[in-house]
């Protein structure tokens, strides 16, 4: 009885919280501020019961308490049976480990160390001319028509092509990975389209496995090569684990940047004076505007954790095995940290948002996301400066429980002139550049080679 009373006392701040409902997307701001004002750490009985952290200070403290929080997804039941970062957990038959994002140290740390040289600011800067050519070709495909879907025709394509280039997968295969990467996020589990999406995802997994084997047989630079040669916890990881890591890179590289770009372009269309200001003052405003769009639209709204030991953090007692949702998106709207948090301020100062996560699992691809976003947005501002998005044709994801994204963002603009070859021709040219110039080499290796010469 005393234990029950203790649990009742610990969970006295109870709310009904389900981020997987359309209502949560539509009422996000109201729900966020109600939780932050009354119970910045609360218990909900939805999805088997879990804690919800919405306050900025509370999310910060929890995310940095790695000794008490676990990301582990113990698919085979070899450790403590933890369920990774997804709440609710997927059906047992569908469980796969989500790469190193669902691992704890030291394995998680070893993976990051293996991949960091490919994703550093210096490494990403080398890809800027490549990104610019893909963006140019995407806009050229529509520039004479006076109409474009910023999701289908731009923001879906550029991150996908770059991610494959960095991985060492042929650029022409971007269509193989693009639809399952997005559809697996926006398709509700009970949708009649789910069997088709599941089949697409299985095919993507097979393609990743085949790419892994191909690089093993015929080494070529890229993230796959780094994984093939990696030593994790003193071993070469099994292919099943590596495919999970590759799927993580696909998921992190595709949909999040697409979502951020689409929302920013939509907002700029609705605020044309601010769009003109950003275009004029980009040398001083682009960096702060990027961080503000990240804060406001937080493409990946949060992650789950498992409490790995009885503890007290941020004034709340937790017990081992309990599940916890860390809301990066809600932490970004805390008025105690961000004045007027529900307003986009392109010049916001001291913008310490949580959109890339916090702590040891902070997004490894943040440099890539920022760079690709900036190149796409500035190219649109230059070539389609008077674009206007079509509200009736815009389709947001029905829910924002996994990614706050868009399926379609059609727009019209004053037609312009093409500047170069088609997208298909451009990808062929860029593929040759990747192969001949070994663009996917890590920067540190290239630096040594240059020194040797």
C-alpha cells in the first residue's frame, strides 16, 4: 500500500497527452503552455504510461543526465529489455534497432567517432558546390513554368541526393529511398496504405543491405565505407546492425531537412515583408533566421528515453524502467527562455533551442541540415523572389508525433530562365565528380593525402 501511495504521489501531475493525434498538431501552442505552466514534468497514461517533459529547464537537465537515461533498444532481449526512443513501441514483429540513436555508450560513442570526420563543418563545406548544382537543377526544372511544389520538386530531392552522395550510394537511386523515407513517417499505422508503405520500407532495407555488400566488395569513399571498416566495442558490427545505422542516416538526412525548409518557405510566403528583409540582409540575418526556424518548427519534435536507475532529476522522482518523452519542440516554446516564444523573430539573439537534441545523442548531422537549408532557401529567394504558396494545395502531415513535416507545398511565381542542364544530366555529371574527385572522403584523410603530395 505504501508503495502504491508513493507512486500516486510521484505521479500526482497527471495529464492526458497524445502527440500522435491531429489535435496535438492543431493545439500545440495551447497544450505546450498549459503543461509548462502547471506541470513541466507530467505523467500520462497514454501508450502504456510515460512521463512527458515540456519545460526548457527540465528537458535540459534530463537530456544531460545520461547516467540515468537510456536510449537502448534491446530488440533481442539480451540486456534489460528497453524499448528505445519510440513511444509507443513498435509491434514486436516490426522491431529493429534504430542505429546508434538507440544505443548507449560505449557503442553509441564509437559510431559517432567513426562518422564525425564525414560530418564536420569542414567536411560539409566541401559539399556546398555540389548542393548548389542540385538546387539549381531542381529550380531549373520548374523555373519556366511559373509553378513549383517546394516539397516534391526541391526539398525532397536535395537532401536525398546529398545524403546518398555522402554515403557512397549512386545518386540516381535517390528515388528508391525517397518515398519510403517520407511515407513511413507520415502514414498512420491504421492507414489502408500502410501495407504498401511497409513493403517500400522492406525494399529500402534490402537496397541498403545490397549497398553495404557492394562497398565491401568494391570499396569507395563515404559513410558506408566508414561503417564497414568501423570497430565498435572491439568488433566489426554485424550487417543487421549496420543496416539499422544506414536507415538512421537516411531518416535523419531526408525528412527533417525537407520539413524545416518547407515550413520556412511557407512562413516567408505568408510574411512577404520579412521575406524581402531576409533576402536583403542575408549576410547578417541568415544565420539567426535559420536558428529561429529550427526553434519554431523543430522538425523532430522529441525523443523517448527509458529511466535506467531510480533517481531524482529536476525535482521529480523516477523509477527504473519508466518511460520518458523529452519534447524538444515544447522546450523551444518556453517563455522563461524565449521571449514571445510563439512568434518568429528572424533576428532572435541567444537562441539556444533544442531542435537537434541535447546531450550525448545530439544530432550528428546538424552541420549538414543547416547548410542544405540555407542553400535551398537563398536560391529560392534569388530565383523566385515573388513566390506565393497555395494554401488550398498545401498538405501538412496529419500528426507531428514523429516529424513536423509537409507532403505538398505548391507555389506560383514569375517565370524565369533556365541556367543549366536538367536534373538527370546534372546528377550524371555530379556522379562523375563524386567518383573522380572522391568527394565523400573524410576531410582528415584528404588533408593527410595533400600533405603527402
